[in-house]
């Protein structure tokens, strides 16, 4: 990585933060899905609803009715069904653009395209999730101006405070996220009144490396409930911590 890129990443991490204080009497767990495969809209949403919970789905309009990594993607009808059931829709760029190595002009054009897609389909749009969790100084500042919040990846939970310009999230991947890690993180936010945001892609009995199974998702929902956490979409969680 070049020195300029390293400096940009350092500045992005440390200089452009908008802090949201955490530390409520209860912890919060959010479940998010990126891109988004159809199975997340169907099986994923259904499991969340069984726990009276709702999730956040970060959509690439360029993947609507498409196939990604052998997974069938969402349809416009799926998105309307999610909204009707009370789930949150967010932006994930139109073309799954890597914001750390794309010019700001191209990123802005891509955001415009995704927002136009939402507008044309009369769908509400909340915050933004960086594809690949990748960002630099310029894209973090630009995303903060355009969206109320931005989600990244990075792993782990957020305690005491969270950066609205780069909300950290933990992978929920059947292949690589052990059950004891899920339990430990949920217990941590439950006792500290912090915030754990999971992210995944497909919800399938045979997921690829970036997907979860119905069993793993159900286990995380059950543990969050047992530990007394609130399960909220990202936008609602921000409102909860702000009030
Ligand atoms: Zn993605």
C-alpha cells in the first residue's frame, strides 16, 4: 500500500468521526445483509420476524433480479415486501463499487444511480454500507455528507461509543464465525449496553464463504433474546441510543 493510501486510511479512521454515545441499560444487536441475495429477503426476514425483530438490507440496484456468486439476488417485489414488513433498506452503491480505490466522481455517480433506482421504485432509503467495508478519507467524508450513517465491516462490537460515519460490524458467516465468538460478543454488549451489528449475505443451508445458515442466524437471534438485548434495525438503534 502506498504512503498516500496509508495516510488516507489513517485520517479516515481518526479524523472524520461523528460519535454516538452508547452505554444504555440494555445492549442492542442489529442484523444486516449486504448486496442482497433473495434468500436473505425470504428466509432471513422470516427468521427475524419470528423473533419480533427487523433487519437492515443494504441494496445494490445493479444486482436486482441478478445472480451473484451463484446466489439469486433480490427482486423489486422482495424489497417492497421487506419495507411492508417493517425492515430497513439502505444503500450499498449501485455497482458494488470499492470506495477505497474509485474516484470520488465515480462514487458520487454510482450513489446517484442507486438513489435514482430507489426513487423510481418508490422505495425508502436510509443509511449506507461500504462494499467490502472499504473506504478512505475522501469517500468517508463524502458518504457522511450524503447519508445519515455509514456502516463498515472490521469485526467486533461497539462499546461506549460508535462512529456514525463508520459503524463497525461483525461477520455472521457459517464458515468462519464460531458460535463461541457470537455468544461472547452478545454477552459483552448485553452487559455493557453496547451495540453489536452483524452482517451477512445469503441465508442458506449450503452457503458460500460469505453467507450464513438458518441455524446460525436463528442461534444468534435466540442468544440476543436470551441475553435481554434489543434487536433493532440500524436506523432504529441509532434513534434508541440518541434518546
Ligand atoms: Zn457487498
